[in-house]
């Protein structure tokens, strides 16, 4: 199992469990009529289903070459989570022989989406805060080598040019005198992969995935194209990038 899949699984379990406990205490949509233990099972089960639906969003979008922003991801995950939860509730109603009209299904989806978007927004704010704290406490050493105007930018990729390394950032490009292998060590906790013998790419720097004749290329947010060698295709796919 890849690190990315493990992170998605652990994140989904954590969010599902916390959401289930909170919702069972609040008891929305008249579920306070049920005993607490029943509410806990009910909301925790639905939260796990929702977490599974939310976890499907990014892999599906990435397969189409998309790279959504944090806000787009939060909205998209809330929608995929709501779809899966609504399907489960409709199936449960059918099992109980309760017929539902199309309008009732839409209303049900709306109720589910209200909860899903709140949970998704809270999860993304918590993740953003945690990432900010991690970046502040363990700033990658490579930033100290860059010119001042690039030190607060987001690193998209590194590529070797003779004895230099070109650093692509959200504020532009910089050229530093060092080996690519040493530069990759200095990116620290930035999530990325060596996709070619002369390229390292950060996940946050990818705008889209291009495929042609079995070859994979990564388009960066600055428009540059990073080639993926055939030997690295498997690693890129396992990371969920393609």
C-alpha cells in the first residue's frame, strides 16, 4: 500500500469516527428520538460511508488530469460524500419498503450535503493549519539557497542543468549551484517524487497529467512540462498522480 493511500485511509477513519461521535451527540434531523448508542452506530456508519465517498474525489479528478484547489477539493469531496451517503439511505428506505419520490431524494441529498460541506470545510481548515505549523517548524533548507523573492513561494519542481539546479516556484524560477540529488534532500517534507533522472516534481506543482503512447508528462502550474521516465511510471501511478 502506498503512503498516499495509507494517508487517505487513516484520514478517512479519523474524520469518520470524530464526525460520527459529534453528530450522535448533536442528534440532527430528529435522531435525538433514538437511544444514544443507536445514534452513535447510525451516524458513525454514515460518516464512514461519507469519508469513503470524499476519499474517491481526488483520485477520480486526477485521472482526468485535473488538479483542483483546496476550496474546489472541499466542495467536490462534500458532493461525492453526499452522493454515496444518499444512495445508502435510499437503499435503506427501499429495504424498509418506504417509497421515495425523486423530489424526496433531492431533498434528502440537500440535508446530507449541508452536513458534508461543514465536515469537509472543517477537515480542510484543520489540515491547512497543521501543514502551516509543520512548514513553520521544519522549513526546507533549500529555501535558504534561493533569492529573497522566492523564499516564501511554493516549490513546483527541480530540474538539473549541468552543474546547476533550476527551481520552479509560484513566484518564478531560480538557478542554484548544486547537484540535483542534494537539492532533493533539501526539499525536506515537501511532498514530491523523482519522476526522471533530471526532474523532481512536487505534488502541489502539478496542474494536469498528460498521457500519450504510454508516456506520462506532468504539466506544472507555470506551464512547464516535466517528463516521466518509463521506469518511474509505476511510482507515479502508485502515488495517485496518474
